[in-house]
C-alpha cells in the first residue's frame, strides 16, 4: 500500500461509572467521547476530530456518520472502528455507515469472544433488547487476522475478507493494533478527560 493512503480510526472513551438502571426507559443522558484520527499508512497523523454518543443508547451509527461527515476528508479511503458496541452496547450498523459515508468500514477488535448476545440479554429487555439484537445479528461475521504474530478480529463492509486483512496489516506496522485506532484511543481518552474536567 502506498505510504500516503489514509485511514480514519474511531475509538471511544468513557471514564465515569454511569447510572445504567434507566436505560430501558431511554432516560439515560450520559455520553461517551468519540475520537477520530486520520493516519497515513506511513504512520503520519493527518487530522483529529471528536464527537459523542449516548451511553446505553442507540445513536452510535449516526454519531460515527456525523463524525466522518464533520471531518470532511474525502481523501480518507478506509474507516476503522475499534468496537461494534461502544458506550455500553450502543450497537453500530456497519452496513448503514458504509453506505452513508461511501467508503469501506472495518471493525477491528482484539479479543476472542463468544459474542455479545448474552451480555445484551443481561443488560436489556423488551423492545430495547430486540432492537439491539437485530442490529447485532445483521453485522458481518468476525474473521481472525494474523498481524505481526498477534490475532485481531475483523468485520468488514465494502471489502472482501482478503482485502480487509491487507488493510489491517498495512496500517499495523508493529504490534497488533492498527495505528489509526491506537492514535484514536489516545485522543478519545484525552478528550474525555478534558470534557469531564470542564464540567466539574
């Protein structure tokens, strides 16, 4: 991959315990910080942006689309997400994101898992549960990808599995975390710390 190719990594951070007892009644207003980092394949950071989504909500898909739109970077070729259910099960719709931003989307996670259905059933019930289960079940399957001797798990929309694996490897010069997601995670933590401090 050419060194100037750019990817946008999106990660989230939430630093305080939230009152999640009200989630089923949609009265939870706590938010989680989203950060986007534009990184070239050569590891050069080329832009940052910030947004938010509701903890325990259903707005993460719209939040990701808005973040990409607000950034206004047509030169970003790929979007990498660090989770499919950020902010306490705010499940994203990868297909909708890819369609609305008109570029491939890859969700990259870093641990083996039996899936989220058990956790969703423990946390939600009724319509709130069914809505999240439907969205979760529509996600493409996770594929294990070996990167620098480590294993990551990739869901991709808009790319074949082998192409998605090549993108992940191209943006992971060392270790097992793609550079756009590594930078975005640091930015999200810093942004979250700043936002919480400014409210105190």
